[in-house]
C-alpha cells in the first residue's frame, strides 16, 4: 500500500523528531564553550564536571535511588495487587480498573497538585519521602496493568494443581504463579523505572526545597541561569549506555537462538 | 486463591485517599476564596468562576486546544504509519531494533530534550555555522514540534499494540473475500485499531496541554497554555481556588475520556 520510499521517509521523519534534540545535546556535551551557539573545540571537561558539581551529582544519585526504590516497591505491591484483581468477581473488576487507571490517564500536573494538597493536609514534610511516595503512587498502576494480561492467560488450575501436589499457598505463588507471569513483572518493573527516572512535573510538586532529582535540578537551574552543561554529558552517558546495553542484549539473544537451533 | 488478602482493599483506600480526596478538596477550593491552603480565612465565593471567564485567559484556553490538538493530529499522522510499518516487519530482530529505536529517546530526560530544541530554535544556534538561523522561539510551530517530539512514542505504542492484537485470520479472510490492500486497511485494520488511536490521542493531547515546562522553554514565556496557568496559580500566586477550578475542569474532561476509553478498550492494555 505504501511504497518503500514513503515507508522509509515516514520512519526517518519520526526518528528525526525524536533524535534531533538528543544529538544536539550530545554535541554540546563535547563543546568547550558554555554558550550553546558556538563551538570552541572538543572537550571532556563536562564529563568530569558531573562528579565535581556536587548539587548535580546529588540530584543524579537521588534520581536513581528514587527510581530503584519506587520500582522495587511498586513492582512488589503491583504483583500482589494484580493477583488479587485477577481473582475478583467480574462485576467488581471495571470499578477497580477504573480506580487503577485514574492515575495513568490523569494529567501529571493534576496528580502533582493532588498529592501536594493531600501531603500538606496530612502534615508531611516535603522531601525524599514524599517524592518516593508520589513515585510509588504513579508507578504501581502501570505494574498492575502490565501483569494482568499475563494472569489472564494463566491456566486457572495451575494454582490448584500446585496445591494438590503439596505446595503451600506461598510456595504455589512463588514457584508456579510468579514464574508464569515473569515477563509481565519485568515489563512492569521496566515501565515503573522509566516513568520514575524521567518524571518532572509530579516530582516538582512533591519535593521539598532541599531535595531534587535530575529533572527538578535542571528546571531550577534553567530559571536561575546557572545551568551546568555537565547535565548534557550525563544525558549522553545515559543514552549511549542504554543503547550499548540494548545492542548487547539483542546480539546475545540472537546467539542464544542459534544455539537452540543447533 | 481462597485466602483473603488485605493488599487490594489497602490499595483501593490508598487510591481513594490520593486521587479522590484531593479531587473533592479541589471542588471545595474552587468555590472558595483563599490564599494557599490557609483554611482559617476561607470563605465561600464564586470569584473563581468570574476569573475563569476573564478574557485575558481566553488565549491560554485557545492555545491549549489548538496547539495540543495540532500536535496530537500530527502525532497520529506520523505515528500511525510508523506503527503499521513496524507491525508488518516480518523479521523479529529487525522489528525489535526499530521498536527499541523509538523507545530509547524516552530514556533521555524530557527537559533535556526540550532544551535541545530550544538551543536549535534560538536565533543564535549551532546551525549558524551552516549559515542557518531558525529563530522559532516564541512561535506556535516551535511548541508543536516540541510536543510531537516529546509525545510521539505515546501515540506509536498503543496503536502498535492494537494492530498487533488484531487477529491475522481476519486480514487473510479479507483478502480471500476479494478485498485489495487498500480496502483491507480501510475496512478491517483501521476500524479494529481505533481503540489504539483513541488511547494514543489522549496520551498525547492531555500531557501536551498541561506540560508547563515545554511552552515556558520554547516560547520564551510568550505562549501560555493550561498547564502554565495552573502552575502559576499553585506555584507563584498561591491562588489555589482558581487553580483548583481549572484542575477540576481538567479532571472532569479526563473522567469523560476514561469512561469513553474504558468502553472501547475493555482490557485496558492499550494504556501502556
């Protein structure tokens, strides 16, 4: 229906829209000048500056800690919540799913403000714990959503069979159910991590003055015009790092398939 | 599993506390005149409703609708063919690589990506080396490009999932019954991928209209969208009443969309 040329054209347009800003930032991370409109020569000093700019370095560490904690908590909770939802009577399911999907479809700014209002009414002091709570809040629904389809495919008798064969309730879940829905759990964990590490708006509303993640750090620096291009360097490391990891995984899984065929 | 578990009721209570109680509070705040969350001087008032109709805000409403709608439409026009092309790739490894290429940019920080465009759109940019000056900052086009670039993956993936879920036998049946490629697309593939399209449109439109950082950076503060309006009322002027009213309207729109999407997409798996 589409010619080969128009197919590649549309793919290229899509990829250009996504990659142009990333490439610009990557170029600037090697630029010796502070000003983004002139190129003074190649440098690696911004890569060093990631470690010397204390506030940036802390923000990066915070981002990773929050993302890891949020991922672990939301994946664990989400798995058990999904297990419970799958056992619900059909008539309750739509309501529960509606509640679950609300944070996903809600605009970030509304979620952020909602959490800010409720946290301040509850008297929480804003900082890392409120931000973590907020991240767990918006990550968990994604985990639930990615696990539920896997549970649907699961044979209803698998759990009973495990119990008949002598497993305890706990063993049946750990040894039979969890391995069967493993892909859903991993997908959910990855989505949770991605959402958390890239979040700006919700973090902005739920953190206190002393605690920032990478996004809120950038935003505050942009408005104060004390931006450090080391942030470009960090972003480039992340993109290149994930690219290499994905290429590695892809090559490895191809190798695995070859072995299987042999 | 027969053992009753406490975690689901707890989760529902948690969702109600964090979603619906704030929503009720916002409705309450929308009908009151207050400064911040200071409940001691709170009084009933319809001042926020008067403020929302103030013509100085019309531009923000109009901008939000026009710019976000254009971005959503562009995302659909670019994203649908891409989703279709990816789903038609037969070789697994090639398909995975192209899928990954569309996921990878999401791991770059959103603000950094917006800054990338900002740097490019400035009259003085790296492009001056080539003798080009885009000078787009402050133009609606800059904001639309920024939105499409930021949210395009959110259009591609729901549509891709919807097309992938489609029963191949239906497409074969359509060919067997004499339909050509174009007819098969129009009468089989397109209607069956509509849930993905609805999902994608929502996932692009709402964030576009409410992301306050994007217009701030790409318009130099000249173009104000709904998100900026809400943000400035909560963050700068502490006019929580007006900010709440805007949020309540937004939530109502989201509710209606959700009911619509829930109706079209029973499994709910097109949201991710």
